[in-house]
């Protein structure tokens, strides 16, 4: 398998973390998103949506969308529960991540990584909504060790990726005791790898 990825991407990191924890070997090809390398005709043949992470399977089929890739890798492993409700609960949190968390927590970080300063009103709106997602996570984690099915799963991996670097989007995680306890616990999982060598 080949993973097309950019080391700065939290969506890509989800896949790298799951692969490390599952012991999956994979060739890595770096794609520089800031240089538009996801928009070349060659890359668009792999993923017409022009985004990493994209996984190329050994049989030539490609798979994109980080959470779909997580499911592909984790199905049949301890990272994916056996029972139907547990599976649906994992999907609930992964959908929450894509709709209510990533568009704000990750996008605020992306805006602050750009060479030009962001529009303050746009950044403030992303941060307000990002804090709303963090509030929901903290509320859940006050009475649950992990997000779904009473165990560490790909829902935790999906939510960990951008939450643990939320400070880079201007978020202060200081008041989120339950989130901080959970971040620490994910960091201590067997096979954990950091997002980038400097992490
Ligand atoms: N929903 C997608 C989002 C993927 C995404 O936004 N990828 C970004 C990097 S984090 C990207 O490739 N951006 C480059 C571009 O849009 O050209 C997923 O979860 O994989």
C-alpha cells in the first residue's frame, strides 16, 4: 500500500497513527498541499477531490477520506467494536469530528499556519465553533474513558488528531480537564507515534 500524505496534515496523521498501532506497513509518499501537489492531473486521477490522505491499495484501487481509511484499516481489529451499536457510536463521533470539529479546530490551525495573517472575524468564528466542539467532547469525557463503545477506537484516533494540536489554532485547552486526561491516555497507548518528529 502507498499512503499519499503531508506531514502537517492531521487528517493524514489519523491514518499514520492507526497504521502504527495496528502494525500495518505502508510506503509513504509526501504531497505538499501548500504547493498545490494535490491538484495535479496525476494526483486527481487517484482522488478527484484533490485531497490527502489518499491510500493506494496493492490491487490499484484508491481510497480517500481519512475516516473511511481508518475504517478500512481497523475493521476486524480491536479499534473497531464488534457490536452494531458500538460500531454506530464510533461512526457518530467520527461524523461529529468531520462536521462539528475539524472544520473549526483544524481550519483555525491552518489559517494560523498561512504566511498572511487571517481575517480576525473569520478566525474568531472558527474558534467559537471549535470551542463548542471541545465543550461537547469534555462533557462526554467527564463520564467516559473513551468516545465510543467503552474502548479505545478509531473514534478516539479521529478526534485526537486535531485536538492535540488545537493550541496551534489559538485554542486554550487549559479548562478542559477531561479532554486533557484523554489526550494523555491516547499518548500512552501502545504503538503511539507523534504527528511529526518535533511533536
Ligand atoms: N474530509 C477529508 C479532508 C481532507 C483534507 O481536507 N485534506 C487536506 C489536508 S488536511 C488537503 O488535502 N488539502 C489540499 C487541497 O485541498 O488541495 C478527510 O478527512 O480526509
